[in-house]
C-alpha cells in the first residue's frame, strides 16, 4: 500500500470532516494518535477541546451560540486501563462501557450505527489503541450507510498488529465537501508519522483548511512506560 503524506491529503481536501490518525512514531518509541474536528455551521464551529480525567471532551466555546448539542458535544477520547479509545461521537462511551464489561471493540460497535443527520448519514469512525508492557496494536472502525441509503448499515474494522515505525493509518468522515457530504470510502489511508509530537501537531494543524478547522488533539504514548504526552489546539481562544 502506498504511504501518503498526510499534509498533502489534508491540503487537498477542504472538508474531510472529522478525522482519526493512529500509528507509531518514526523512532518506534511512541504509540501515536490524533483527532481533529471541522465545521461549516456556526454551531459546529463553536467548539473547543478540553481535557478530562481520562481524555478530552468537546464544549461550546460560547454557550450562547450553542443551538443543538446533538452530535457535536461528546467525549472523543477516553482511557480504559491500557486502552485508549478515540472516536468522532458518543460511541466513545459505548465502547468504554461495554469493553469495561469484557466485550470487544467490535461487539461494542455492533450496538451503534452511522449518525442520524440525514441526508449525510455521517459515518461513525472509531479507533482503539492497546499499549501493554512494551507491546502495541491498534484498530480502526467505520460504520456507514449503504451509499447514502439509511436502511442498511455497513461495518468495517481494520486491525494492525505490531505497527511499523513511522507508519500510521488515517480515516475520516468525508471524501470532500458536497451536498450531501460523500462518506469516506475504502481502507484507512496509510500515512507517515513523525517522531516528534510538536512537529506532528504543527504539521496537522497547518494543513487543515483554515476556514473549516476547529480543534485538534494529538497524543504520543511511550510504548515502554505507558506515559502519555498530549497536545490540544483550538481555533477558538
């Protein structure tokens, strides 16, 4: 599979929507994830990421402008033991709660479908990272409508064992702008991962469309120790 420059992928797509990147740093030392949100409406753009005890949540930057919290206020990242969950919606909580009851990532997501935002039927994208005593693996999932038909939900899971240094995978909600918005297609895109969290964060933020970008989260987890280093960038300040 071809390895893409994620900066070029982002610069070439004015509206990938929400996106998850998971992989391994170029020096092999860190499990890496990034999650970004974008918006076209005032309601969607009126958000920031804030840290919580076990991850992050979205909040309204200006509460007076919040017209509908449905689908935009949620916890994108939560940590359950040695597992880090990253998603684009409230399925984060579903995965957390059911995995805490010994169900699998896939089993938890079988209880969910794409978002109820007709006519887009935005896909639910999710990732899980497992870092344990020097070992690391991850998986990505997408739940999407049948080419815009909400009568059928299509579920895909992609698993990556013993990830290769400097390599990651990128999945996002939309192929680009449009009406309705076209859902992501195919396998997660294979992308290069920098060894330095600040360089990776700056590159991602600078590559997102200036008008549509809202917030970015990046985390590097030391595979040997489990120690996490996090960056959050919000357009609203």
